[in-house]
C-alpha cells in the first residue's frame, strides 16, 4: 500500500495518526494534497521526518473513525502531484 517516495516505519501496529502529505507550492504550480500516511503513536516523528526529508510537508490529522489502517500504510490521492510517481 506504500506508493509514496519515502520510507515509512512499518511496525504493523494499529495506526492512530494520519499524516497528510502535501507538495508545497512553487512558481509553476499550487500546493497539492498528495497522500495520507498512517502510523502508530510511536512512529509519528519518524514518519514526519521521512516526509520532510523528501521535500514535502507533513500535517498531522486524526484518523477517521471506522477506517482501520496499520502503521506504515499509505494512500496516494489520484489527483495529487505524487500520483504520476506511481
């Protein structure tokens, strides 16, 4: 399920945090909400550093109730800038 251009922790524990991944704006394009990554509470900073190291923005969000994900799962939005990288 990992279609993002950076490595995520993959401990497999239940994810309690969703991190929104945003490509920052530049002169040629607006900012783009590209993906959601899911991590357990122990791996929030590791995932955020991975996102930042790829030149992207990490925005912490709560997980949606009723959605079950494991630490290390990700979802790339088909309309975002990263969709062409898959």
